[in-house]
C-alpha cells in the first residue's frame, strides 16, 4: 500500500506545542505517546546525579536589568520560581545581592553557601563565575570541593554542542525566530501582563482585541503577528497577537494587541 505524503505520528514535544490540546488529540488519533523535551543533553545525567535528592535553585532576589529601564530581560523572579518548580525544583533560595555579597571573595562564598555536609551536588554552567569581580569559575569550585560528593555538570548546550546564551535568545526574539527561541528554552516564550482599555477600534470594525500591558520589562519579539496561547484565570485561549506600537489614546503606548 502506497501513501502520498506522510503523517507526523510522533508530533511535537508536548511542552513546546503551540496548542497543547490539539497535539494531544492528534496523538490520540495517531495512537502516539506524548513526549517532552527537557534537555538536549542525556537526561540520565539528571537521574543519576539527582535521584532521591531534594533540588534547590540558588538565585539573587532581584534582576540586575530591572535596575535599568532601558534594558529588557527574559524572565522575572516570579517566572523563575514558576519554571523552576515546573521542572522539578523543590524550592528557590534567594541571596540578597547587597554590597556585602558583592564584595565576598570566592573562598568565602564557598564556605558560606556551598561547603555544607548536606549539599551533595551542584549544577552550574561552564561559564559560571563567582566571587568578587567574578574572579573564579566552575573549575575552581570543583577543585575546592573535590573531597565532597559534589558533581558539577553542564546542561546548557544545544543539540549541536553550542552554548545557549541569553544574548543569543534575545537576538533571535528580535529577529522574530520564535520557534528557535522555544527550542533553546525548552518551552514556549512567556510574557505576563494585564488588560488595559484602549480606543476600542477593534470593536468598531467587529474584531475586538485585548490590549496587554506587560508587568515586567520583557524582551518582546520583533514587530509582527504571532500565533499564541492566552491564559486568563487559568483558562487557555488560542489567540493571535500583534506585537507593535499601539495607539490607545492621543499618544502611542507600548501595549500588545491580542
């Protein structure tokens, strides 16, 4: 029996699907199993290193770029907490980034926060720097803690072995390459905001829209129209989002039209 064309039986990784409900229905129709993309690296590393251990994420209690209104970022602290727990972290631990911490030497940082008997494993990127002026790296951390049952692994490369960096993701967003962004993030890009009333021009022509004011200074994709999911009070709606400068009053405003 010969068919013209083909059917994508495996479908899209569920956590990266634009329309999760549609993908699930297609899997049922084709008799396929759902699957997820966690990392391009071998995920048995996580299993071997972290089985039966509680997992914590250590981060700062503010985003550096929130201090500069002309700069943008990919996630807020609220987003980080949500994503960390979504991917299996038990808790986020916050460090107060004050002058004391800023001037802490690498050795003092290890002694104060990492060289503890109940810490078994540490996961950092290969470009990890710590201590005053970022004086030390992951290799130094490994050498200092070589007598401990601590393993430093790197899961921050893409499938081709290239470093996944914030700079690259921001660049891809601005170039409107959102599928590549989702691939590098391992999830769809997320933006949070609230609905703000505009001039209601959409209502006048029979196409009502919701003007979204972002809560944080997110990096937005380049101007254009995108297929999106909009989540309101826990309910997901398929939507079309227009990223542009909207005229909602007598002056232009930085709102997103959905």
